[in-house]
DNA sequence: TCCACACCTGATACCGGTACCACATTGGGG
DNA sequence: CCCCAATGTGGTACCGGTATCAGGTGTGGA
């Protein structure tokens, strides 16, 4: 042991230590080109002795490959994105890639900045759950691609943007959930959360096109809700959809409002976690009992949902798998080089978990 | 617009486009050295025109600064670590740093590998929630530091390791929570979860030293539990602590066992999320009603806890703040250069949220 | 009128790697 | 015995930046 080495040794240091030329040391350490057995051992021993670790940055500058992926999400503290990030991270680590994760707080300007950071740091690919609602707002994504960086969208496909995307079928999941409620006998089903509507729609027409044809989760879930109503021949009632800010407080207020209607809903479909907790607060305040006077279905299963009294029926999203699949698609694109095939929309299955929060409507 | 540039333009391209020397272009773009107003404008315009973006990797090789932090946690999908990661990410973004996040799945070997990756990628600092239980197992952390990378521990301080750490006072939080139960009149309080005990301790002595003097969360929480018993003059009963695997299933089984005791607990202190849900399952199966026949306190508040029936008393951990503080301490170390002060243990406050799951014991 | 100096620019060496290629050696076959 | 190929090594250009410095130009003061 040649004592402490505070400065990080370089290839030249190893070469000197081993008594060989710089390029010979580089060749053995880098694993390219030729080196005799004897020299190889001497170099390896020298590297070990002085604690040499290759500078990955310098290598990347030279090779043009950084072995790093970029991930852009709204909020890492959100367990959904945490799961996706973990899925990506695990899948990419297997291939020797690491992940640079940037949070945008659902702000498009921050997303653009994040994209630039990733371009500057020369990541080999980008996975993004974009806040862009349409292709026109996704110039930064086009730019990343045109500078040669493969991009895969996750969770949210941007309509009109011709890029691989890995999503769940929010529309079908919502349709199935609502159909489940209808099958239990419900006719008046509240929709809590959704695409941000500034004001109450006056008729169903006002909702046509809201988030339509786009894969953005909220819009899709609303469409699925409408699909189910159509399938079952149920009337749409504008009073049964939430409007305004997407906060737990507003969800609570909106559900409270619905409970005051002449003909209140007998079931609620909550499209997100905070929509569910807000609804539960409103129900508790109104003395409405879940599974008896009110049926409930929520999105994003959690270990809590199963221990609620009664346990809540939930739609489970495969977050890990979503991330793993996104990474897989990204690597396929990277491997394919520029001659990639046509972009695909990869849809993963959700799982409906039936629990006791859904029961026939309480007809008194 | 000089059409599409699929290849990424370099400083030389800008120089050519602007009709100046490479170094002049570099000087203006890099913001160092001199350049006349007229040339500056020409260079900036040229850069804009061909869409030049500096290669951050090349810059890092030259300057030795990567403007990247490394974060090592057990599992990004765990909301606790998600929150910490988000806190770090937000704080570091403000200073123009990005974060490389690696998950180790609570495996020390993976943690060592992750550390090496970060060293190789020349991050400017590392924040780690280490799986190492003692300084002897933290050679990789020492190694990172000796190669000049500042390190800050988060969530878990490694005993004997002389490094800055940002943690919560798990011991005090646990003590206070248990004291709260005692104040409500409870004398038999179950401890669910804890440091993995292979077999049932036979007497209290067996627990002395388990996780003692170390900041590792489980050990600290157990000590806090014992502290509270001592403070309140309560007897310790080995039957009231959970043993075996730290899984939701086992927590359920252990609580079920405790309920069968001749003198079952009247309250439970759950040190983690899965411990709480496991406990709730056991209680439901046994027909025990929370807040009536059984009082409950859990760790890690969640929006679900507030909407449970009854709402659950919880200890809230400041996850975002934990991350933000860790980043702050790390930056202070980075700014201080090699001449850093003595390592400190930074302790953040938890918050006890009293809800209806704690009530006086039901004496029939 | 000439020199000093401020102003401005390009050349050049470097960071720590990759990768190619030219140039010894050595040895075997014709 | 000589030549050529295989074997092994170091030199060198390059990746895309940073940073210093030499030197050319223009202006004002002596």
C-alpha cells in the first residue's frame, strides 16, 4: 500500500507505477487492444495498488456514450413516480446505466430546463412523464430527439407527438371500474377529480374533447367514465362531476356538494389518491357509510386501502412495470440506433381489486 | 436557420460559423477571459443559430467539477425515500446541481457498487442512507471521502463513522409516543417491528445493546420504547415485542399472538407503515376496535391515516426537510473544501399528530 | 515621431480518457 | 540466411471543453 492517495490517480499514474507506456496501461485497463499476459498483470496490480478508478466522464467525452439515462417526472415524492423511477433504475442498472432524476413540479418551463440539463450532460436517453398537453408544447422533446437522444414517454403520451410511449389504459380502467359500479346496481355515479375544468360544464357536449384523443391520464379517465355511462345507457349529469382545483380540500367540498343534491350519487369513482381521501372526509362529515350508503372505487392501490373499514376497491397501476417497460423500450431504441421502427404506444394492464367498498345501492 | 443539425455542434463549429478563432468562441461562451462587444454578439448569434449547447461532460473533465450529486437509498419506491430524494433534488437544483439516484435494495454489496459508480462518475458529493450498521462495514464510504468526495449520511447515522449526518431523533420520537400512550392510561403496550431479532429475547438484558448507541432507526425506536417504560416505571415484557421477519404478514401474526396473551396489550406502537397495516389486519380479524379496545400510534404520517375510522395518531417525519438539510450540509462541506469543521449530527424534529386512535384503555 | 500600454485575438497546453497506427522484437519457413 | 508475419509496445491524434499566454493592433502621451 503506497499510503494515502488523496488526488485521484489517472492512467498515467498507473503506467508510471507499472513501468509501462501510458497507452499500454490504457489498453489493458480499458480492455481494448492487445497486451501480453505479463504486462497485463503488472498493470492490473499497479492499478489496484494505487487505487485507480477510471474517470467515467473523460471516457464519455471520448466515446460519446455516458451510460446514463435521464428521467423527468413531476414529483419524486409522489409514490407513483417513485415506483416508476425505481422500475427504471432497476432495469437500467442491469445494463450498467444510471439514472439522473429531475422533478419538474408539473411545470412545463421546469421540464424544458430539465431537458436541457439532460442534453448538456449527454445522457444516452430520456424518459419523461411530460406535462405537455399537446405536441405544440413539446418542442423541447423534439429538440432532444433531433440532437440524437432517444426519448420515451411514460405514464402520459403527448397527443400528436410521434414518440414511443409506455402507459396504462386509463380509459379502459376507468370504464371497467364504473361498469363494475353499474353492475352492482348504481345509476348515479359521481366522478371525483378529472381534467381541470374552470367552470361547471353546462351539458355533456362541453366535455367532448376535454382531454379527448390524448392519453393524458385525467382526460382519459373522464372519457372512460363517459364510455361506461354510454355502454350502460345511463344519463350524464353535469352535477356529478367535480370541477375546480385538484386538491384534497376541493374534492371534499365537491363531494359534500354532491351529497346535497336532490338525487345524490350512490357511488363515487375517485381518479386519484387525494380525490379518494377528500371524498372519505366528506362522507364521514355527512355520516355516509362506505359500502352501505355509498360505494367507492379509487385509483392507485395502497396497503392502506386494504385495511380501511370497509376495505376499498381499487385500480392498481403497475408502477414498477411501467418503469421497467419504459427502460426496455428506451434501450431497444438506443440499440437500434437511428434506424428505429415506427413509434409504438405500449399499454400495460391495470388490475381491478374488488373489495367491500362496493355494494348494491342502499334503497330505502 | 442553417437547416437541421443532427450532430451536436461543438465550440469549433460555433467559431467557424462566427468567423472567429476557437478560443475566442470558447471564451465568450464559457464566460471567462475577454472578448469585444462586437465579437461577443457575433459568437452568441452563431451559437444560437446552430443550436449550440456546451458539453457538460467535457467541461467537467476540464474543471474537475461535475455539478452532480449522488444519492444512495434503499428503495426509491418507498415514499419516505421519495420525499428525501425530492428534498435533495429541489435544494440542489437551486444551486445548479443534479442528482444521480441509486437504489440498493437494502443490500450492502449493492451499496458498495453504487458508491463506486458515483466515484467513477465524479459526483461532487454523496448523500447516503447507508445499510451499514457499523463503521467497520462502511469502508466504501471512507473510500469515497479519501478520494476527496464529501459525504453526508441521511436518515441513518453509522455509529463510529465520523461523518456529518442528518437524522430525526427516532429515540425521542418513540419515547414521546409511548409516553403519550402511558399518559392515556395504558400499561401494556406492544412494540410492533423493530430491529430484526432472530429469536424471542428471554429477558430485557437481551435487548440492551441491540441497536444501542447507533442511530439506525429501528434500534433507536426500540430504545425509545424502553426509555418510556423506564420513565414511567413500567415493567418490560418480552412477550410484547415483535420478533422475526419484518413483513406485514409477520407483523399481523405477531399482533395476533399478542392478542392471545393472558394479559394482552391495550395499545400498540407501530414503527413503520407495514407494521401498522399488519397490526390493523390482526385487529380486524380479532374483532378488536381501534380507539376502543385497542389504542394505536404509527410512524410516517400519510393522508390515509387521517381518513381511517377512527383517524390514526401518527409520528410525522419531515422527509422533504431531511433531504433539503442533507443537501445544505453537503454544500457547506463542498464549499468549505478540505478544511471542513468537525462532523456534526443534525437532528430534525418529528411531529406527533394526535388523533382518535388513542383513547384510555377499555377496562371492563 | 516614437514608444508604452491597453485592448483584443488566436495558438497552445491541458484535463483523462479512447483508439489507431507505426515501429520494434522475435521466430519460423523458404 | 534472410524476409516476413505475428506479437507486443509506445507515440500520437482526438473527444470537447478550460485557461493561460504570446503577440498583433490601435491610441495617446511625451
